[in-house]
């Protein structure tokens, strides 16, 4: 079992430092359900979402499996299942989703029995009603179609998130996304982390609701912001926390490169669709924004030059 699969099972043990912040249009519900659980009112979520669309709002004539998940499946699943099956692990439910669609893509694919040779046998589809609802009759075909696309692309060498790609980044040669993230982590330098000011990042203040570390000091929401500089550095080298620093660049469904993630910049500006279940607002200080850009940009330059190589 690879590290992404293990993470999908074990991340549910994260301890909460405070009420989990979210930015999605759901109301978290209690319970200890299995795959498919969530807020009791989301059973029909996603019924109007039937195909991928481009950034211009036009239907995508040739979506990849990755695009289908990010644009169709994730918005549907997060409404129905996100209240329980998310990295905050508030109710101890198995984690197979993240609020960030790109991170969620990796976690969902890695979750045991999510991708099956017969899409109809996926645990996402077969899980009956439990503490949360089962997927609706409108949602199941969306999930089955996405799984079929993943299987077709894997069969044609298109690859899953853990399959080999033809990327020349990070030292050259074929690398899986897991290898890319591991080799980027190997490029991360603690002295540069300190010199850039990333050790001060956990003290970023929100608008009246305290600093980031008050909620994220144990990795709630797949963001690790401890006041212990070395602990924080070490944890941010790991999946999924590293995905707040970098994000994959895809050709089709195949990850071929890494780029800076803007998640920490944009998070504090996202609109809240369901008050009060919202992440606090914030604007990164000039110092924290500069630290993030300096550290991530410099590390990516080293990684893309092949100075770190494969782990």
C-alpha cells in the first residue's frame, strides 16, 4: 500500500485544536459513518452537474479524468460527504476528501476500493445510508463515469496520480507524483526556511479570530502551522501539508511538473457560502507573502534544475 493510501486511512486520527474551519457550502454533521457519509441534507447534491466545463463556462468536449473529478465529482461529493469525511476528522470518519479539489483528487484515488475494475463496485457507490446519506441516484453515475475514465486512461498509459509520468523536472526521468513531492521535500532546506521567514508564518493573524496556529497546530484542514519551527518544517515536507506549498501541473490526467500553490494566499479571501461554518478572513502580511514566495520559488528552482533528484 503506497503512502497516499496509508495517509487516507490514518489522517483521520488528527487531533483538533479548535472547531474546524471550512469554506464549503455544507453544515458538518456528527457520526462515524463510512464512505459516503456527510450532512443529512445533501443526498441530491450534484444532480445538476453532469459534465466538465472549461474555465470559460463552456462544456469541455474532451475532459480528462482529473478534470472530471475536479470539476464534477468533487463539488458533488463534498456537499454530501464533506461534513464527515474530511481531514479535520471531527467525527472520526474515514477520510477520503479534502476541501481543496486538487488535494482531494489524490486522497480519493488512493482510498481503498474507491477505484475498482467494475466502477459500480466502488465503495463510493455501494456504501448504503449510514450516519450520513448514501450517494443519490444522480450522483452515482457521475462517480462511475469518473472511475471509468480513470481506468481507461490508466489502460492507455494515461496514468493515475501515482503512475509514472514523463516529467523532466526534479532530476529528469519518469517520476510519479509521489516521487515529485518526495524529491521536492528533499530539496527543502531548513536554514532557508528560517532565513526566508517561514518560521513566522504560523503567527499570521486572521481578522479577529486569532493566528493560524490556534487551529492548525496539529494539521487540521491539511495545513500544519506549529509554533515549533523544526516540527513545522518537518511536517510541511509531508503529504498532504506539502500541497499547501506546491501543486501538480497536469497534462491530461498525468502530473508532469510542480508549481507554486496559491492556497495559503487565497484561503483568507474566499467567500463564505454558509455562515458561520467558514474559515476566518485574512490577508497575508507582506512579510509572510514574501516568505512564502521566496521559499517555494527558490526550492522549486532547485528542484526543477535537478539539484535534488529522486529521493
